[in-house]
């Protein structure tokens, strides 16, 4: 049987009784299991490189759009938040954690 399928990765939000769509793909194996992609961002006037899997870059772009801010501004916000932790994760890890918890 042939045909197109759409795969949706969701995160439940029990407080609201809803599901948050994290990722939509027509090919579940190809999209989420892709090696990290390195991109440059600017935080407080300093350029840095971040390596994230494409699914996380997509989620970051969508989150920035939802927040009404550029990706650099959202990354700077996440960077600032991560240092509030007793044991701050690396920036890429902090971005992944922020994306799946917000």
C-alpha cells in the first residue's frame, strides 16, 4: 500500500488539557534522525556557533515567531535563563530543554 503519511510529535500540556505540536514530518525517520547543523547566532553582540538537529532549529524558529522576536533574541533569553540553574547546561542543551518544556 502506498500513500503519504504525516507524523506529528506532540507534548501533552495537562494544565490546559491540550497537546503542543513539536514537529510535523511526512517522513519520520528522515527528519528527526539527522545530524546536528551548526549555525551562527549573536548573543549580546558576540557571535557564537550552535549545533542543533534540524528538528530543534525548526522548533526554535517557530518559538521565536510565536514569541514575536528574532531567533537571536530568543537564544539570548535562553542563554540568560540557563545560568539561573545550579549546574547550567551547555547552550545547545539549554535550547533543547527550553524547547521541550515551553
